[in-house]
C-alpha cells in the first residue's frame, strides 16, 4: 500500500492564487492543440494531479465531463471551489482506480516529476492505461535531466511580495543522483488585532507594489532572499518538494512496455527538438486493439 502524496497541503492556499493560475494558461494552449481535438464532444477527461483545478474550469465550460484527481486534500478543496461542476478523486496517482473509462487523461506542470523512481512512474502509467478506453489519449509533461541540470542551480527563479504575503521558489538539482528539490519560502504578514488592516507602513506598501512589476524581478528576488530580516515579524515557512529527473528515453520505453503506442514528444510550443530550455511533453495513445503484454494484462486485471 503506497502512502497518498499529500505534500502540497501547506502550499495549497498560495498555489491557488499564484502559480496555479499562472501555469494554467500555457498548459491550456497545449491541451487545445494536442489533446482536445482528439476528445469527443462532452467526452470524459481525467486531470491527473489536478492541483487547484485551474485547467478544469475551462474544460467543464467547454462541455467536457471532467474528473480531477489529486493526493492533496487541500489542493482539491480549492479545485472544488474553482470548478464545482467537475468530479473529484482524492487518491494517489500510483494506485488510483476509476469506474469511468476516460477518453483522455492529462497531467500538467511536471507533477509526475514527484514520482521518485521509474518503478513508481510505471505504476502511474499502468493506472492511467487501465483507466483509459481503447484508443484513449494520455498527455503529460516532465522536466528532464538536461533541463534540470541547466536551470535548477540553487538560485531563486520566481517570487512575489505584496502587503499580505511574500514567496520565493528556489530549485536545485544534483545530476549525479538525478534528484533535486524546489524550496518554497512563504512569509505571511501578521493581522492587526482589530483585523482591520495589516501592519505595514505606507512606504513599504508602495515599495512592494513597485517591486511587483515584472521588470524588477532581479531586485525582488534579492530582497526575498533576506525577507526574514526585512519583515522579522511575518510568519515564515519553508516547504521542500523533492523531484526526480527521469531520462526521456527511459520514460518512453516504460510507456511502450506498459502498452502505449504512438509516443510523440514535443515542447510546449510544439517543437519536436526537446532542448535543455524546455520540458518534454509526452503524447501517447492506448491502442484500439490491445496486444496483451504482461504489463497491460496486469494493469487491466487489477481493475477486475
Ligand atoms: C506542480 S502541482 C501541479 C498541479 C496542476 N496540475 C497544475 O498544473 O497546476 C503538482 C500536483 O501533483 C500532485 N501530486 C504529486 N504527486 C502525486 C501523487 N503521487 N498522487 C496524487 N497527486 C500527486 C500534488 O498534490 C500537486 O497538486
């Protein structure tokens, strides 16, 4: 029995306001290009590791029957608020079961990099395979080892300061172990005892507003690195998320061993050359006539 992955519980409230909406726009463009054209009208879709559900809402609005699955109860709480018409499964991607045979399953924003071994990734692929109808589509993205080595260098990459909270993400990766993590530093302002406002001087408010402009990212990240000294009374929290860099070829082989066919790789912009500046988006199909390999018969039988 695998433990359900719950690490995002403490990040959920902030993820829902920040990276959730930010990441969903480019991901939705990719889904519109490679995924939705192959899903029938009102078709059944599973958003695997759906997080706070920003992708679910537009798909429901477009008429699809969407289910969101996530291991984090808190992430699902926000997903339910964002897209109340969808169905939800609080389950681990390595062991989920679904009564529904989905027309398509997708997983975005490198969620599957949290699977820390190829064996676990394969477990997910087997669950996905079993949950798809024959001819169904599976699309997901991964940050790959060359990209991680190039960009995850222990320097802060994203962050925001406003009068209520501040946050910063610092990713790092060790090519020798193919393991890494990103650290999320979160600071929250103290509420005044009357609850009427936040204890922040007008000057600081103005500074934080100016620094929120995209062009001040460098100064903002520098400030964020010393934020506990700048706002010593704010509540500080550090969250760490482990990831694995799975080699692209090994992932492709594993998908094929499980029974997927037509495995195609693209960048988010649709290029077939996956360089070290881009994540790898995998697009693959469960064939219509399924050859019963050992892996696919195991994946199917566990749903009997
Ligand atoms: C980076 S977030 C992405 C969320 C959403 N897909 C998006 O694009 O914004 C990763 C999500 O994957 C979920 N997750 C990671 N590993 C999981 C697992 N083994 N089972 C279920 N959910 C998992 C986390 O709880 C989190 O909500």
